[in-house]
C-alpha cells in the first residue's frame, strides 16, 4: 500500500479500516539464503538492500525483542557527515546521501530535517583545530563553513556569549546538510519496505548460538529453534561482544551506557543541532519541542540500558553552561543505550574471524547516522563475500596493522 | 462557572487571601491553595488546549498526574513556562497564563484542526509530506511545543546535597508514615520524603489509634527527618534515590530547588497509587475529572468543583467521593459498570445509581452540561438510559500503583487481575514495598503493610540476636466489604471518540490503528501513537492504552507488558540537576601563584589546559599581533620573563627510580647524570606520543619530571598505573609538587645582566645547558635549571609558590620583559620545537617527529615500543613534522591550512599546518606542519588550501632560527 | 551511584573512582611478540555481560589500584582485592 496525502484522505473517509500492517508477521522458515541478526535500523537496512540491490531471495531479520528497540530508538537522532579522514567522510557522507533520498525511496517520511549541525569552538586552539577539520572536510567534498562568533550569534541567540563564560564562544563550524531525522521512522520505514520485498522480520527471536559446519557458520540457534543460513550478518549494537563470544572470538570493543535525555516541550527556541567541543555536549530541539541532549559515555562499562545520576548531572550542567536560560526548564525523561565502542571510535564492518559471518558493529556513539550505509555495506559483504570500497578501511584487520581510523585523535572533534 | 469555594472545610487559611492573575485577570485564592484549586474555586474551566486537535482542556487531576493544566507561571523573577498547576502552590502576585490557544484559550482558531481529525490519525506524518517535509516542518514545529521559554538569564541559585540514612521512606501517606514510625522505633536513622506540601492524612479524615488521622500523622514522624515538597524521582543503583526538593519560597540568593542524592541502607517505597479514568465517548471535555481529584479539591481545598456531578466508576473508591459531595450539598448520580455495587451503596443514600452502566456520551459547549448514561455494552450512542444534567463527570476506573521507582530500581512487575494493575514483584535492591503501591486499598491495610515494611527494614539492619522493640500496628476502622473492581476499558461504540491521553490527543481508535498496522508491541504502540509521551508520561493513560491494545490483539495485559519506567518520575528542574556546577564552578580553572601580578600588567588571560595563563601583555592601544611581535623581539634582543609555574613537576624517588623511568620513557633516562636534564617523549602503549617534557636527575635515586601543564595529572596517573599494576615490585614513588613551586623563565641575550641582580648561591657560570642545581634564591630554597623553549639562553628559577609574586616583581624590576604563551609559541616555532597537542595529535609517533635516535640506542622494553613496529608505524607515507615557507613571505597561512596536491583532477590533502606565525627573527612568515612523507619532500613546492583560497609554499626543515644552537650553549 | 569498596579505604561513592579496564597480561618480551598477539593485548577484550573482574583506581582517594568483581548488567559489586606483587591478569 502506497502512503500519500491522498491515501490518508481516502482512509480517513473510510474510518481508517483499510490500512495494512506496516510489516508482515511472517511464518518463520527453517532456512534462509541470508540471515541478519538484529532488527535495528542497520539490520533492517541490510535486509532491505540484500533484497533490493542484490536480489538475494530468502532474507530474514531476527530481532530478540521489538524492531528498532535498541540504540535505533534511543539515540539523539543526529545525522551528519562532518568527518576528518577521507575514509570516514566517504562512509558517512554516503550515509547522509542515502538519508536525503530515504523518505521517497521507502515511501515513509523519516522526517529528515537538515537544519544544520553547529560545532562550537571555545578557544583560539579550538578554532585552529576546526580550521584544520573544515579544510579536511572541504577537500573530502563535504560542504562545511567556519563561522565567527558574530555569525553564530545571528543563528543561535540562546547560546552563552558572555565574554567571561567558562567556555567562551570563539566561533565554530557548521554543516548545513546535517540535522536530525525521526529515529523510529527509519527503522519502521526500512522494515516496511523490506517486508514488502519479501523479507521476513521475526520479532521475539533471540540468537543463542551459531550452527557450524566445520569452521564455517551455517546458521543460528535461536529461541525459536535452529535456522540455517547461506550467509549470516550481525548488526547488534550493544551486544556485539556477546554475539562474538557465542561465535568464539573477541572484538576490540567495550560496551558502555550512553545517556540521552529530553526536557519538557517548549515552543521553538533552537533551530540547529549544537555541539560543544569543550564539553562534548550536544543538543537539538525535536519537532515536538523537547530539547534532546546528551554528552559522553558513562564512566564504566555497562550492559544496563540506564544511565547514572552523576553523569546525568554533568550532562545537564554542560548543557546549561552553553544555554544558561534553559535552567528554568525541566527534565522530562532520561534513558541510556548500550554502545559498543572501538578503540578508535570508528565502526567495524567486514568479515568476522570465522567464515560465513559478517559484522557491522562498533559504531560507538554514532551509529544512527550510519544506519543506511551500515546496512548498505553489510548487504554488500553478505551478497558478494567481499568488501564494498566504503567498508574496506573499517575492516577488523586495522587493529593488527595499526591503521586505526581515529577521528577524535585526528581532529579533536567530540564524537 | 460552576466551581465554588465552600465556607468551611479544607486546609486553606481563609484569613489569608492570596491575589493572583489568570490571563491577566485578577483573582483571589487562599494560603494553602494550589494554583489549580484556586482556579477551580474561581470557576475557571478551560485552562489549555490539547496538543494536536486544540480541543479545550480543563483541570483533570489534583496531583502530579495532571495532563491538562500546564500553564505559564511567573512569580517575581521566577518563570516556569510549563508549570503543572496542581503542583504549584499559590503565591501573592503569581501570574498564570494559558500556554495555548489563539486568540485566547477559550476561542482558539486552531480548533479547526479538530474538524480534520479523521485525516490526521496517529502517525499520519509518517505517511505524507514526502517529498516536501522541509516545507511543512517549520509550521508543524511552530504548532507543537508547550510553553514559551524566556531566554533571559535565570537568577535563581540551586544546590545539591548528599544524605546517607539507614532507612529512606518514599511517600508520606498512611503506609509511609506507618513504615517510618515502625523503623524509627528501632533507633535507626529514618528519612521520609513526600512530594506534597502536606501529607494526605492531613485532609483525608479518618481515625487512627483512636485519634484524628492528622494528629496521628504528627506523632508518627517524631524522630524522623521529613522532607516535604520533595519528589523522589529516580531510584538508582546501590539503593541511591534522587530527590528533588522544591523550595518555591526561598528568598533571593538562597537555594531554590535542591537536589538530594540519598543513599539508604534500606528503602521503603510507599509511593501510593494514581487513579485511572474510565474511558468513554467525548471524555476529554473540561469538567471530566478524576473522582479522587474531585474529592481532594473538596477535602484539602474546600472547593466544590461542580453542583451536579455524574460519577462513573467500576470500583468502590468513588463512593467515598460521592459521599463527600453529597455531604457538601452536590447532586450526585452514579453510573457503575458493575451489575451491583454491593454494600458500598449504603454510603451514598440520596444518589441515583445506574448499575451495569457507563457514560456513553457528554455534551455542552466549553465543558459539560449533560452526560448520557447507557448500558456498558452499548454499541450506539443513542442507547442511552438517561441524559443527566451535570457540570462535572468524575471518573474512577481503579488505581494504578506508582511502580515507577520500584521498576527503575530493577524490580520486576506482575499484572494482578484482582487489582487490575501492575504490582511490584521480585525486587533487586534492599527495599520494601507498602501501601497502595503493594495493592492495599483501604486505610487499615495501608497502615498494616507500612508497619510491616518499616519493621522489616529495621530488622534487616539489626545485629543478629537483638530483638525488635515492641510496637503495635496502627489501627483504623475497616472499610465496608468491597465489591471487586470490574475491568472495563472503553465503550464499544464504533466511531466514538474516546480519549486515552488527553495532552497528546491519543484515542482508542489510534490504538486500534496501531494494532492493525502491526505496532503491537507496547513500545511500538507508545512511539507510533505518542501514548504516554506527554509531560505526564502516561500516569493516567498508559494502563488504559495497554489494556485496549491487549484486548485488540488477544493477549492478556500482563503478557502485553508495560513500557519502561524511566527517570524522572515527574519533571524536575534542570537548574537543580546542575546545582552549583555553573559558571566558574562548572570546571574551575587553576591560577598561577603570580596571577595578581599578571592582572596588574593587563595581561590577556586565557585558558590553557585548565590553567588561566597570560596569552600576552598588551600595551596601550596595541593589537594582539603587534603585542606578540614586540614580546618575541624583546626576547631575541633583550631579555624576557615568562611564568612557567603551571609546567608540571613530578618528583620520582626510590632505589628503582632510574630503572622504572627507563621503562616508561621513549628516551634513555637511566644514564642521565645527577644535575642534568634531558628532553624526552612519553608514549602510550599504542606508540602514540602522549607528552613531551624535560626529565631532571636530582640525585642517584631522585628525578624531577616536567610534563606539559595540561598533562601533568595524566602523566602521574600513568606512572602510578604502570607501577602498581605492571611493576609493583619496583621501589619507586611519585609526588606531584606542581603547586608547591613558582617557576619563571628568564631568557635572551641580556639574561646574564638580569640574573646578576638575583641573589643566589647557585653558580650560573658553571651551570651547563641542560643542567639543574639547587640552592637558595633571594634567601629561600630554590632551583635553577638551564633549559630553553625559545632558543635563547634561558634559566628557569623555581622558588616556593608563596614567594612567586615577590620573585616575579623582582625579575620584572631588573628589566626583564614579560611575554605570554602566544609569544612563546612564535619563539619556539622559530626553533622548530613542537608543542604537544598543537603540532602533534592522537596519531603522532616519535618517528613522525623525526626522533628515531633514542629508539635505536635504547634496549629496554619501554611503554609503546612494540607498537612502533606495526605495519602502519613503518609506512613511508606517514605524516611527518616539517617546516613550510610560504612563497609570499608576508602571508601567514592560518593554522589548519592544508597542503594539497592534485590527484586525478581532485585536490587531495597531504597534511596540514599546525603552527604558523610571522617570525620576527627571520622577518617573514613561517609554518610548521605534518605532511605525508614530509622529510622526503623537503625542497618541494606544495599548494596550500584554506577554505577555497590557494597559495604555495616550500617544504623545509622545521628549524628556522639558530639551527646550530649557538645561542643556547654560548 | 555505586558504592565501591576500596580495599584500603572502605566503601566510597563512585565519583571517587576510575574504572581501569579488564586486567590484561602484557606479553613479554614485547619485541618477540607477533603483530596479532600485540593487537590482542592492546585491543581485544572479552567485554563480559554479567559478573567479571575489573581494575579500578581510587583516583580521588588513596590513589591505589585494585581489582573488583562487578556485574555489568546489574552494577552489583562484589569483593575487591589489593593487587599482589605478581602481575595483573596472570
């Protein structure tokens, strides 16, 4: 069923009795050509592209709980491609370009709002690092602007422009194509489009082990029984280490809780996404009016999807340092997702150390913006058995060769 | 205009009127009123508009669960754009306004949206606006949002507090009080927090242990630390409960909201229950209220919210409301969905009861003028039994225990069919549940379960063998035998609009749509329909919505489950969460011993790595570039004075000091002679350069390290970690003495003249370059090191920090010209000295800096050594530290400019400029940078790229001045 | 807020402590270790979901490193222990 304004009116007149399920609830088959573990935006995108681009016939997505319920539904919905290194820029900008066409491609409004992502500089040194980054991005083909404090003042009046602020604003840089998108809609849009192409989306199906033929993985053990697979892919942010353990290897990943929170909704007061280089805090205002904000990781590894109070207080203090007038607002909701963080804060996309399994993991705090490209490259790997040009630098092998893709190290940008 | 104040009753003080305004109109309430009760007493009915359809909304509840009465409230300098009127205590001069409705909340042109409601069901925005979202979004954003936040500064002060107690009781109702009373009897420390200004027993009536409940309540908390107006909003790990204390009356300058972090050995949760409404057609009109709220407005505030009240209920508790209304003179009609209400009917003689009935419709402009009562199985709106004139419909669909904190603590919930509610199941922390939270439904059973919980909490703390003190269970009169609640989730009339979530306009039909479209998981339901995402977080709507979904999908409610309970329980002040961490206290800066001296010289003070340091010392009407050039030139031609006190000083002592440091540093330090210094690099285990600095050997078993100012703490932590976890048997210890010393560098051709006037027993004539000696300076213990960051002959004088200002003034008086960090940066750039974090980044290896000599000479397996032999570390095309000379000697490229070359018609980065300056010594622009394969490119010309502007430069050695170092050794 | 039992100071609030990672054994002599083994040591972690032994430092207190067992799901902490003169993780 195609979605459109006309369809809404037609269904409205008919009392909304004619809508079909956004995605089917399928009969689980015992075997598939390709099985994707993880029904987040990455996994659903991978399944969609496996069918759509690679014409793989029988594709399933196995989701332990409900689709889009992991980090897809817990992030602060920021999309951007303002990356320093050419390999990162290529990856994230491809993702952003997919985002730019996604509502129409999926026939589902993901509410991409390219309202700009502004990174603040708080010292001359920050400005110099930003100049380095901006030039790198321009050479990478990413359109960004270095802004003076005066220019920023015209765009975001609510910021703390006091000269004696703890973190005075010296300037910043803006990617205008960056912004936010509705996170749930990305998962649901991919799910609906994939389901329409015949992908089986199985909720409530937990992978508990792997089927093997010799050294090769040939499927998965699940809470609903064994399922054989021609090829298996995993996209399980927050559980990559656990799945790797089941498959018999370890990853250069540590899992942490990453908090996010929203204020009570207020009338529009902040039109761009703002990030502070000094504190790592980021904030935007949702269409509903809530200020959505977060900062760094909790201080110790955790698989609990909750954040602790001391870090929450730091996040709030950091936000208020940038926007002092927001002190009178109230916190509505605070939560956390479990993020799988690699040593270089870049993802791992590529073959696993065991045959028959491909990984798309380790996106750390930045997975949402990479959802389309994560799915795209995982689908490519699963269909072709080899890297897409975009994913090759993100192979697990970089940790042995030493060729890490460390954005924060290279550019000093808060991740 | 139906609500009115009764002439007696309630906890308000009729002798103390309180003036306030609503929509600019002057009204009056009494001390003890909430804003909501004062509005109701003044007959105010419509207080807001719903989020989506802009339908009129009235006050619905009396407590934290209120979904509708979100108002803009100003008192003095305090402004709350989203105040919940039920929680706001009325204050003289308070100005309250509706946050929605144009031109007014009563007449809102956007109500036209309600006419289109059938075309904008749940999630309609996912199905349209593609393409074109960017055109619609701004208008939709403008329509959304609640209040309008001011962008002026908020003058209030906030603070945070910590408390440790034996027993924390959350909730000041009967159960909480009984628990606190029982616990404190065991001589343990007990804290009780409650979100209300006064506890419910103060107004609910009743008799406990033979005395009025209000008096018993006073007795019960003797010896208990009570915090009222304090909402426990988060139950965290290790029995830590976060509490927000509202202090609306705090005078200016004193703490307003206050955040408490309470660590309790045992927690008693007596968080009560919130009434949930029955759902029926057009149940969103102003005048539909929770039955318990109607009761509370009457009992606590002396406000009769309506003269003619229809009560629709499925349980006994609403009959108490009915009895109170009848006693206050209201006309009451009851629709009870149960076939027979049973004994409780005896409480409401004088009220007409319609059994097996519900409200199947309401009517009236701006509120309610009648309710249609019909059978519970009505499928058409014309199946009414009676049309009853009324101005209030009070609704009671049972009680939803406030399991939020219990669930946050890791406790599991279970659906209880009898209570028709999620109740606490197995807990995970040291906690006890009591009262309505645990399913108790009358005063006697609340007291009993509270008493038990309090005793159990105390018992868990008691030493084995010690006996509990004797204490009787508080007793109250038992309620009449209850007739069980009958679950009833909505009226089966097709097409009728029945609201679940009033703020977000979510209806039963929306849940039906979600079910049909496979958004059947409770989390999908919430996210797709926005049910429970309003600022009340679904306190009155979630269970109804879940029940509807469970019914539609053929599941039990327990099987369908509930969404996650996240902090905060109710919205809490952001200002108080930050507390004192604001402004200069957010991350305090360190100041130099001679801070005042720098300020007296009008130094431009900036932050460098957590220290406030002089960037430069501008003279009158001098711009920064000119100042920097002047200071740099002074150092080269005369003598400069630099405050290096923030430079780290870590003393390392012990018989194994030399061996240990040799395992840490990239350079050989064990063969350093006492009295000598060496420039060294410190690596991470990954091979990356963490820091540079100078190591001094003071004695055989004693070293002094000088890490960069911003890295001192990190270097100390690294040494401790390696010592304690990898080489614990080595005898060595570390001590950060940075703050103990003031250190000033004097340098330049005239340094000898200056130091000649410094009284010291240290022989400067015999002190070699890279030497250090101890002695006295101006009569106090001191050290002098001969080391240079400028390329000029330079001496660092260190004295105890307290003498720093005096020594600074003395050196200044001898004619040394002060120079700041920015000027130093030019001087060191001329010499090609790196600045960590400026010229290096998180990818730089020592070899990239051209320092491979130490590696070849050194045998020890120092930190990071193995990582220097990975394939990537050995690549020939790594970025290397070089100099660049712009073709135009007058042009200083910005730091961050890239060097680039064309590859296949595309400009590709070769690296970047890390430092640039106009060099006074060479009279031209100079740059340092990290360039791919840079050392092999020396002599080559490259193009420079800065935001579209292209120029050219030649790659060269990074040393621009005195390459032989004659000035240092002379 | 976790309460962490420092083996030297007793229980203290988590803000005084710093998490220090999984105990790993440094392969020696490092110069004879393969790239793969060195990468294992530097980067690969078990990242246990559940109870595990970790390194912690009482950075805002006595400054001592110690090991502690903690559950990464529930954040419950168990016994902590001083580091012996032997090597960590061995």
